[in-house]
């Protein structure tokens, strides 16, 4: 096609710039939400949270980000309708990246915790339905994605509720909660190590070793994951031995020493949450970018493309930059304003959210991490009764979610016709 022969390099460069911009927005807005529980419970400082997130977000994006990417890249738009005009998909994906990135920039500047998944899916549906044809949108797939936005906070809330109830029953209500915490918490640490290593091996490593002839059965993966879980548990046990009882603080708060033990566990769950978030949400930035690169190089929409490692790398770098430069803006909302968080509550919320995101990433559903984490924090709050929740803040968060879809769609439609006018 003459358009791609003439402007192919320009289109790919634009896609890379907009993809990096979108990934920056994911880092600035969504990652701050993901780390908010750690900061809000005072288990980690802002600097420590940013450092952990930068390492594990990048690892999650690069090692386990490819599965969800295929949904964002191919699942939302029906490729059959665009066979005769592949350039429309290129204009659309460029406009979706720019629109979602712009909305995330605005939201981050205002300090609103919005959903990056809402932003990009709304943008793709917007340009496809208005700029191409309503038939171009795979409404069945969109319906599943929308359903996952409802299911994910409910699932995360349920898991977090049960986790915190287990903490209450196994540790907090016992005669010597500090001693019990030191015995029980290594089991939770094992669960964190097992969960993350399983999804990495089952769904992530194939993107790293796709050129090498390496394959592992489910049983082999589970065996390795058990080993990694035991190592994580052992490291945690060593760290726990350094935590000493603070009898002075216990006079004011019976659980003061227990919360110090949970603060160690929060480091592990923060790593898990950052990895899970990176694995799921990098797709929002690199899925459309991969679509543009594939179409420009092949000249057709239907060509199946392998996710190049450099695209996942670009997404991981963008997320890190966004978090490091602007993540502090929205980190406080989740951690301090929905409900009062302590390390024990924050642990339950983070591990519940991480488990939900990892499951979604493994099945290819681009769920909203913001929804998931808010659901998890709500679940922990409900374990203490409805009075523990700040309903006004929750209402504001829900309103920002509602605005995100039409904002992403509207901006994408404007940008779509702009690119179409320039290049056509």
C-alpha cells in the first residue's frame, strides 16, 4: 500500500511516542493507586513504594504482559471489516493512544484516580463505532470486558474480605497476637510467592522464551512455584526475626507490635501488586502500538503478529517514568481516604487485588486495576462494618469512573478525523 510505503516510518514513530505517553499516564495515575495501600497504611514511604513499583511494574509488564495485550490489540475491533482499509485501524489506534494518554494527563494533574483500562477501551470503541462503523466493534467482547469491570471489584472485595477475616481469626483475636503473627505470616508470604511465580511461568515466560524451544507442564510450573514460595517465605521469616515487640506502644494499642510484623509482609504484597498491575495494564499502552506496527509492516489487518519484546520494553519504561515523575499526585486517595488502613488491612486489600489482577491477566481480560483495588479496600472496610467507609469519597471515585469512558471516546473521535484528514 502506497500510504504505508510513504508514511510507514512516521506512523510507527508516532505510535511509539503516543504509546510511551499512554504508558506514562498508566504509571502516573494507575500505579499510584496500586501502591496507595502500602503508603496509606504507613508500611512504606512514598520513595520506597515508588522504588518497589518501578522494579516490579517493569518485571510484570515485560514478563507477563503479552496475554492481555492480545485482547486489546485484536479482540475489541472486528478485523474482517477493515480488510479493505487497514489504514483506518492505524489512524484509530494512534487516536486511541493519544486520547487515553491526554485524559490520563488531565486526571493525574487533578489528582483523580481514574481507570486506564476504561480510558483505552472507551477510546477504541469510540473511534471504531463513529469513525468506521458500529459493526466494526466486537460488541460481544466489549460486553465481556464491561462485565469484568463489575466482577473484578466484587471478586477482589470478596477475597480481601476473607483474607482479613482470616487475619482476625488466626492472629488478631488470639491471646498473644504478636507471637501468632510471627508464626502465621510466613504462610501468607508463601502464598504471595507461589501466586506470582505461577502466572509468570504459565503466561509470562513464553514471551521471553518464544524463540527458544522451552516448555513446562502445569505440574512442573507448580513445583517450581512451590520452591519460589518457600524461598520467599524463608526470606520473610529472616526479616520477621528482626521485628521486636514494642511494649510501650502496646499500652496505647494492643496491636502495635503486630502491625510492625504486617508492615514486613506489606513489602511482599506491594511487590506482588506492582507485578500484577504491570502484567495487566501495560496492555493498555502497548496493545494499540503493537497493532499499528503489525499493520504498517504487513499492510494487512488480518496478519497474526508476535508481540515484539521491544514493545513490552517500551511500555515498561513508560510506566516507570510516569510513576517516578508524577505518581505521588494520586497515591493518597486510595490509601487514606476510603477507609483507615493499617498494615494488616492493607495486606488483605493488596493481596486480594493482586490475586484478582493476576487471574485476569492469565485469562486475557483487561480489567481495571483501579476498580479491583477499590473493591479490595471496600472489602477490608466492610469486614469492620459499613461505618468504617467514607461513602462521600467512594461516590466521587465512582463519578470519575463514569466520566472516563465518554471522555476517552470523545477525544479519540476528534483525533481520528484529525489523523485521517492529514494522511488521507
